[in-house]
C-alpha cells in the first residue's frame, strides 16, 4: 500500500494521528496553516493524491472532484458530510467516508452544557461579574430556568440525539422525540413519546436539534415554528446551522417570543446573523461539539483507518456511498 498511498490532509492534526498516517503511507502532505484552504488551493493541492482527509469547512464540490485526478477516497472528519458532493464522488468512483460514533458522547455533552448555560444564564452572569457589576447577592439577581421535571423535545434521535436524550434521565424530564421511525429503546428507558414536530415545539420547555442537514431540514425551525414555542422555552442547536432560520431566531429572541437559545453552529458560519451577538438571551459557541482532545484524536484516527481500508481495496468501515463499490475507477 505504501508505494501508492499519497494522502493530503487539509488541516493540522494531532501528532499521534500524523504518525499513524506516515507509518502507513509513502507520502503525507499536510496543510499546517491555521486557516482553512480556499477553493483554489483545494483544486491545486488534491491533484496527484489517492486519498484526502477533509473537515466540515472543506467544500468539496463537483468540479473539485472531477479535477482530482487519481483520487480514490475522501475521508471526512465529521459525522455530517453535507460539505461533500457525494453524488459527484460516486459518479467518479470515489469512496466517501465519515466518522460516526466516536464523537457521540462529546457532542451530546456539549448540547447539555449549552442547554444548562442558557437556562441558568451562565455566560451572561460571567460577563456581569467580569465587568465589575456584581456588588453582592440579591434575591432577584440573574434568575434563570430549571430543567428538572420539565418537558424536553429532541428533534432527531440518531446516535447523538439518542445519547442526548438518555442523559435527561437523571433530571426526571418528560421526553418527546421527533424521528422518522420509533425508538423503542428510548420509550422503554425514558418513557419517551414520539410526536410530530409541531406538537414537540408547542409542548416543550427545551428543544434540542440533532438532525442532519438535508433539503428537508433546511430552515426546519423557521419564524412560523418559533412562534409555536412557549415564551418560556429554550432552543438548542448543535446539528447544522441552516437547520434554523437564524434571522427569524434573532427576531424571536429580541421580542422574547422564546426565552432563550444556545447555538454551536450557524447558518452562514462563521458569520452570525445581524443582531445575534448583541442579544443577552443566547449562548454562542464556536462549533466545538467534538472539541475534546480525546474525541478529535479518535476522529482523525478513524478517518485514517477509512483511508487505509480503501487503499487496500477493502470496504471502509464508515463508507457513506456504498453504491460506489461497483463503479470504482
């Protein structure tokens, strides 16, 4: 495999993962810069490589794929793969893989951290103290919301959504979930109830989004659906930014039509919708759902193993376009 394995990595990666790649491949080229690559740089740098390790910021479109002569596998270091034109890759006989499971716990934990921070106004309180405005305990200072015993709506219960839902058990929450099919395990473990989206939005005190970005889920939460939520409810989004109409969310938060929100992803990332950053009732994180040392290392190692399997002519463990196997170039 080493004689023909030339790999390009579009971002800096942990040393252990880099060493693993170098052990197995003759040539590993790494973008060591702090910024992501431009489209022109991707077009230029992918040439002559059999494999590429990409990240969610790398937009691998049909033209890049068509011009990446010799490319055999695109290993995306993320669960989602909406940054890659999978159809074009399949048409050119290129395997696409992702890194599910390894980031499930980190992502579910971050969603809970955001929910709690929004409900208890942690970021706002931190800023209040740092700015010297704290002059002693007051009975009405920074009153927030409790989540114990409240109603939680989980929109999408794949690996991460299900892990997030299961973490609610210790809080004795009433759990509603929205999903294309039943999750009897969640119903059995949590007494969860499968409902439609509108019911979930109307009844929930906390709504957490865990759906992939597809044409059907783009602006899944829009102005009309935000208006269905309780004025005391909170929205958490750790899935993909365009699942929420961000401009509509700004208006809902500004008018206090919902109590608050917490976001790790943005519709036009890294740009924010006008007015979002000025709002006190929203917690904003810089897309850190998988940002632990352990998880990021596991993601890179899994992406590397996907590449190695493809180079050996085997089916990678996390292939997202298995139909390509019959048309490899």
